[in-house]
C-alpha cells in the first residue's frame, strides 16, 4: 500500500502523539525505583520499537524527535530536553544497530533492553558533564539493572502490540517489514 505525503504525515503525527501521551503519563508517575534516582519505565520506548519495525528510519527519527520536543515543552524543562535528547540519541543508535543484526540473532526484547540501558548511559554522560565529575557514573550499575528490567517489560509489551497490530490489514500492508516482525517476535510465541 502506498501512502501519499499527507497520509504519511498524519500517520507519523498519530504515532508521535501516542509517544508524547505515554511520556507525559510517565512523567506524572512518581519514580518507581527509589534506589536508582531518575529511573523511569520507558513507556515511550514501546512506540519507538513499533516505529522501528513498521516505519522507515527517517520516519522513526521524526517520531522520536517530535516526542522529545513536545514532551519536554509540555511537561518538562530545558534540562529535561537535554537529558531526553542525549539518552534517546544513544538509545536509538543502539536499537537500530541491534535491529540490523536480524531476527535470527536478537528479538524485539533484546532491542528494547539495548535501548533502555543505552538511554540511561546517555543521560548519565550528560549528568557527569553538567556536574563536572565522573562520580555520577557510579549510578551506572544500578541504572543498568533497572534498564534491563524496564527494557524487558517494554519489549514484551511492544512484541504483543506488534503481533496484535499485524492482524489489522492496513498495518499488515503498511510496511514491507512485516516478515521481520514475525521473525523477531517468534521467540515469544503468539498472543492468541
């Protein structure tokens, strides 16, 4: 199925809006991890995973940038924008690299875990730069553990959502990546 430019923009805007809503909901939730300050669940990572599988890289990056800008302007500060952008940049680069390894080597959960842990690492790098000390990186082991757990949770959610969306005819036709989705998620079984 071929989309014209306007349909493509509306589609990207709808997915970006979902990511913004998830980000704002997550900002409203108190930090669930008292041991690791600033750790969040990474709910918007679900949308990033779905976009990575269903859309071209250019569109996925557009969704990511839109989410960061809107979520920061609507519910954050300038520091929120800085931390989100640094974490998301490193996270997406890692997720894309792992995604390119192929479905025989890594599942969507592995891609999600990569994104979650690299997001935390990117934010710690910015925090250590702002603080002027590398001591901030002492939080890395705890934030890595939290990143693995939250990455597993968002990866499982993204996997089930992708399988469900693949049952919708327009989603099935919206990308030539449909075969890869089924192969990446086959390790988990179906959602029937």
